[in-house]
C-alpha cells in the first residue's frame, strides 16, 4: 500500500498524496499532484487509458522505493512492472 493514488486529470494519469474518497477522486475534484500542479480529476472510464505523467511517475517510483525500504523484502509492487528510467 502506497501513500499516493493515481488520478486521471487534464489528459494524463497523475499521482496525488491527497486524501482519496472511497471509489476514487470524483470528476471535477481539485487534487494536488506529485508534479506539483492543481488539477481537476476526471474519473471517466476513458481517462484511465491516458498516458502516465512522467513527473508523477518518477516521483511515485521514488516514494514507492523509499516505502519499500521500510518493508525490506522485495515486495511485488504492481508498479515494478512499469517502465522505469534506465541507462540515462
Ligand atoms: Zn503529474
């Protein structure tokens, strides 16, 4: 369980540390994203097919890694299957 949640907004999937109501961020709710923007959430079906925001993805990985250190044993994060920035 990570402290952030994914939220589609403005054409990309962002991540946020804001409190998320049950069922997800409702459409139109303003959330502060990990890429330091205030965006209006879009909870529609199609919105989840949008591309992941690069800055949020990077920040989410950083948070996931630091929270993984607290739980030591190589957990099978869904996030681990995502493309990571390698060889930069
Ligand atoms: Zn973002």
